[in-house]
C-alpha cells in the first residue's frame, strides 16, 4: 500500500534526512539560544536607564542585530561561505549549515529576548537592588528567571523558523529533508518524495511547537 | 540613629530642574515608627529611595548609626543595603518563586548556607503568619498575603531599618489594618526602626510615633503625631488632619439636648492623648449611677493615646453628674459643659 503510493521513497534515506534535519535544528537552536540571550541581554542592559546603560554599545549591538536580521537567509548562506569554510573546513553537509543557521536566527531571537526582558517588572529589579544584589545575581536570578516563559515561547518560534531555514540550506547541499525533497524529489520529478518530506517536516514542526508550549505553560507561575 | 542633613535630589529635565527632594534635614530615633506624609508628587518616594541610595543624592548627607551612607563605595553599599529592608506598594515579589523561595532570596544574596537559611525562613514565615503557604506562588496569594511575604523578605537579613513606600496603598482598608498591626508588632518585638511613606493620614495616626509632612520636596512640619494632630500649623497638615475627622461638629443638632433640666447635662469631652483609656465611657456608666448618651464626635486611636472630641449627655442626679465629670477630668480628658448660647 505505502510502496504503491510512494514508489520512489527510500525509507533509509528519509530517516537519514530526518536525522540530519533534527541535528541541524537542535544544534542551531542551542547555538541561537546562547548567542541570542547574550545579544538580547546586551541590548536590554545597555538600554537607557538600565543596569549598564551605554548609548554607544547599545547602538552598535542594535545595528549589528538589525543588519543581520535584514539579510535574507539564502543570501546570508552565500555571504558566509568563506567563514564557514574557515570554521568548519567544509561547505557541504549539515555541519556546514550551522554557522549560517545560528548567525541568521540569533539576531531574531535576540530581539525576542530583549522584549521578554523588558516585560520584567522594574519594581522587582529595584527590590533585588534594595536587598544588595550584585549585577550577576540580578541577571541570572531575576531577569532570566522572571522572563523564562517568554524566553521559551520566543525560542519555540525561533526553532520553527530554524526548521524552515534548514530546508533552505538543504537546497544548496546541507543535507536533511529539504535537500532530499529538492534533489531526489523536485529535480527528478518524484512528487511522492516531496510529499513525504513535507509530512515529516510538518510533523517535526508540530512536535517542537507542542513541546515549547508544554514547557512554557509548566514554568509560567503568573 | 538616622541622621539626614541637607539632603537634596534634583532631576535635570530638558527644560526644567525638578527639585524632588529639597534640603531635607531630619533625625530619626532608634526604634521609632517615623511617618512621612504628603500628596502625590511631594517627593516622598524619592526621599525614601535616597535612604538606601536607589536614588543617588544630588547633595547632602545620610548617616546610619554613625556610619555615612553617602560616602560608601559600591561594594560596601551593597552590604549595607542588606541591613536596610524595604517594602513596596506593589510588593515586587518574584512571581517565578514560591513564598519560601522569595523569602530566601535575600539570604541567598547574603551568601547564607542552606541550613541556616531554612531556619531563618521558617522563623519569618511564622512571624508574618504565613504558615502553610510556603509553597504557594505569589499569584495564588491575596494582596495582604503578598505584602506579608514582602515584609518577611525585608526582614530576612535582620535589618536595622525598614523602609516602607506606600506599603498599604494597594490594599483594602481591612487588610491595611492587618498589615499595620503586623508592622507595629514587628517594631515592638524586634525594636526595629520603621520609616513609612504614605498619603493617608489614618496610617500615620494608627502606627506612627512621629510624622513629617512633605510638600514640593520640603519637610514643612515635623513632630510627635499627637501634637501635630492637635495643633497642626501648616495648611497642608491641617488638610491631612481633617481627613480623619470629616464629621464637622454640628452645634445645631446639639441644641435639642441642651435643656434647663438639672438631671441632664451636655458635656464636650476633649481627648488629647496621654492616659485616657479607651474604656472610659463604659467605666463611667458602670461606676456612677448615670446614663451616658453619646451625641456626636469622633475619636482616633494613635500610638500615643486617644485623640478627638466627643459630645455626651449625662443623665442622672446632679451630684452624681458632678462626680462623674470629675472622674473623667482625672482621667486626663478635658471636660466642658455645653450651654445654649
Ligand atoms: N526618575 C525621575 N526623573 C524625573 N523626575 C522624577 C523622577 N522621579 C521622580 N521625579 C519627580 O519628582 C517629584 C517627586 O516624585 P515622587 O518622589 O515620586 O513623589 P511621591 O512619592 O511623593 O508621589 C515628582 O515631580 C516626579 O515627577
Ligand atoms: Mg510615591
């Protein structure tokens, strides 16, 4: 039955591609999370009236974030080829996609982090100061803790965008479901392969969305 | 204990300078509850935030127990802040933490070990009456309970002073009274100095020993609460005092009670604090063969005794009336016979 409907689908290839997509997504979500939190904190803390209020650093960070957010992902991949080659020693395969994936989505997540941090009640930060808290205590025990549900929510949105990016990266040879759909599906007129890849990608997106919502709800004590 | 000298805070705006706190000098004694009252924008919050340097003074000097706060470096200031508790109008609890974890937060900041921290938190939870709610999140608490957590948190590092910025302004009247009672009991039990900011006179009346009235960044009047109540000097102070006795005494309504009848006498009792007991009226009715008919008036309880005016009709034999008036007089209440003019 399945073989009749999907004559050109080789299950082994499909699983390998799924694994590659998951690999790219998970690693780049981790990288995006770290880089995004750092950039988001920097944006927030150097903003006017905040802990490290500094116009110059804030301006530079905001500009970098905005520029990288403005570059379409497909162009970013091309621009980053020399950098990727230098960093990963290759420009093909799932690993080679990571720098572009992280650099492409971290600025986006950074803005979401900034928004999440801005939502933290100023009064609570003030209360922590009045207790004699150090800056790192305020960052790690107040700001990041109090904004956790929003940080997770933002990460879910980012992760789903990243799954889309992995498919685009697939088209220029990063591997994964996008690669499979394009090379074996579209190029060879195998519509069943395209369709199977689509189903798998949608399933992955749903799982990420569900997991994100679940975690976000669990940690939201407001 | 706290000595404030020529303290000022100016905010430089684009087209003007706001003198939020303007040349304020005050001495606050150890163990007293010191109130600061003023209308919105008077500079109360700025003043109280200067005391733990959440706001840096433009000029002036603050000393706490002979130690200059204004001279402290960043690190010393942080240590010192652990000894200056603060509670807020909107509680400012961490919603991601339970009651227990919120109260433990200042102890984490102070670097206390887990075991000592647990003992301290349990003790504080007992003190503020939140036993059984340790694992609740702030969102599951009422306003009054949230402020109890705020108070416990502020007391965690055994502070020398407690600063309260409109601590009851977000609470309903009944809860306000509970929180004020808690503050008084803490003040007594721990001999804690409390500085309390409010725009409500009944808060001052209920728990403060001394009060400062602020207006446009300046302290315009300061003194014992009772003295300020009985004899307010400034216009603003008078307006605040009037908040408490909105019932203007209406002599017209007394007229009907004032008769030639020897066995009935209308008297005005003036409570001015001191020794007058709350139960005075019932004592008179019990000890003397008179009926005491309360006509009008209002009495406020302050930390220094009762204050206010009461019009009563005494009904009984002439001699007994005289005796009871003497008894009231000896209790420290001024007595004045009211006659028709
Ligand atoms: N950070 C600030 N920047 C500029 N002006 C301020 C700031 N904080 C307070 N002010 C001004 O100082 C005055 C006193 O404010 P505040 O201390 O909050 O008064 P209160 O607590 O008595 O209502 C107000 O005119 C207010 O607008
Ligand atoms: Mg205020």
